[in-house]
C-alpha cells in the first residue's frame, strides 16, 4: 500500500474513532448499554447477548425508540442473528425500522422493516462495536424482534427461539448466546430424562446447567426416541413444564457432572441430636441429609468431599414439611478461609433459589465451577426450619472425565471414564 494511501486510511479511522469517543463523552452514545423507551429484554454480555423490542412477542408500542450499544473484544467482529422479525412494512420504513450501524464507519445495515427471510436473519458486522437503533411510528403492527449477537469466534451461533423441531439431523453443535432465559418461550422436561423436541434449545440448556444465561456457551445435543411423559422440574431459575408424548427428545452432552462423594462434618445445629457437630451423623456417600433445630436462625451445614474436587452443581431436596427456599455457598480448599461464591460477571455473593411452585428438588449449576474440598451451605429463607437432602456434582480436579447421557428409554446413565484420588 502506498504511504499516502495508508496515511489517508489511518486518518479516516482516527476521525471515526474520535467521533465515536466524542459522541460517547457527550452522552449521545454509550459503550455496551441502551437508552430509549422502546427497549425490551436486554442482556449485553462481553462475548454474547440478547435484546428484544418492547412487549415482544406482543405488539410493540407506537412512537417508541431504543438504541442498544453492542461491544465485543477488540480484534473480533460481530455476528448477529434474529430469532424472529416482524416490523410493520411501509415505504422507506417510515412506520418503523431497525438500523445497525458499525462504529468503524462501515455502511449501516437497514433500515429494515416488514419480514425477513431465513437467509436475511443472520448477518455479520465488520467491527467489534455497533449501535442497534429501533424506532416505531404512529402506526404499529408487528411482534417486533429478538436479536442475539456474539463474535466471529462462534460462527455456529443459534437464536434463542430455535427449537428441536427445526433440527435437520439427529445432532447439533451450536453456540447459545447470553440472555435466552428471559426470551418468551417454553421448555418441557428435565436434564435427567431429556427435553421434549418442541422446547427452546437454549432455554433447555440453561435449565439443564449446560450453559450460563449470563455468559452463553457451546451446546452439543442429540435427538433420541421421545417419551410418553416429560416431568416438570425447577432448575437454574427456570421452571420447565410437563409435556406429553412426542416422537423425539433432546439430550445434552455434559462433562464433569458425576455424583461426588460427600460427608457432613459440621453444622450450626442438627435437629434431634446433641450439639452442632455433624461427625458420625452419616457415612460418606452421594447424599447428605440435614435439618437444623427450629430456633436456629443462622443455620449452616459444612460438607467434606474428602479431596479437592471440581464442583459444578448442587442439588437440594426438601420435604413436604421442611425445605430451604434460598441459600448462599462458601467454599475452601483446605485450612484456608471460607470464600463466598459469586456468579459469573458478578461482584456480589450469589443467592441460589431452592424452591419454586411446589418443587422441592432443585438443581443449581455453578458458573464458574469451583475447586474445593469443603462446601458450606447457608440457608437464607426456609419453611419452618432449614432442611435439605444435599447432593454435589462434579469431577476430579483437572479431569473432566464424567459425561452424562440418557438412554433412549429415558434412563439416566453415568459413564465414569477415569477416576483418581489426587489428594
């Protein structure tokens, strides 16, 4: 490239970047945020996210607007996918439109209105930053849209609205964006027996603990022979519904998800036993049962894994009389201090839901997982007294050696490929 051409291009890039910075400084734009009264559900993560028009999938309000600022790491570019698109069609999109404008001065995409065909639902932006601007006019007729984004690192991006009914083969390897949990849709079934093929794939993946709704992530699934009945369960903040007979079910592959051996070593109190020491109350096994005294207002229970393990999830089960409604977790590797568990992208201690709508057995997956020997569960709210049967999921440190599958009959099978005691 001639020196003059290169200097000219550098000057243009500098002007574009300066303009973007100036607009940000003046409050006319912002990095990784949103503004306006026409914004719907919004989850903007560092590598992926999801946003919707207001009221989606119901009709969006008239005379509204929203501007979302998308940003992924420098050196990457944006990939976008619509799960649905229905903005009132009009001449020059005067009754409503959506425009996507890269921050590097590349041409904008849009204005878009009316309907998009399947090939138009996916698009790329040659920048790591872009503005998504939606405006509705006085006339309004349409559902609006859900839009997800990620980086060019994940070309297999799928939309939050994709269901198993759209699969063209018995297997899928895809990337679910962050934020699918709150996009309207249904999931039927559970991680143990499988999900009805009409379920939203990414919502099912959040429910089953395959991906974090805050981060998104890759999913691998297969279609198996369907079940006559799909049981409703509460897991990772999502309540699945019961489902009837279907020809196919969705099965997710998940690593490091074996049952860990634990023992109860200490507790604030233990109903029906003297003192708070839990030693000798149970032998080591996959389940620990604990109930606090009724007057124990600051209850806690400490579990010992025997060795340092990678912990990826916790299942709590209450009874009809006593159960935990919410709790926090602390962990430590040995004699070091207890560390509070914080969720992905959060500086605050994570509060786990342990009960919903009559469901006492609840799975909570850990994103990120923790390496620990000791786990401490601290109930926050409970019914009558803190009580739970506790089960920890994970694998040996450094060895994601357990893969969970389901047979075509729905039986839960755990294949332990290798096991060792690293100490």
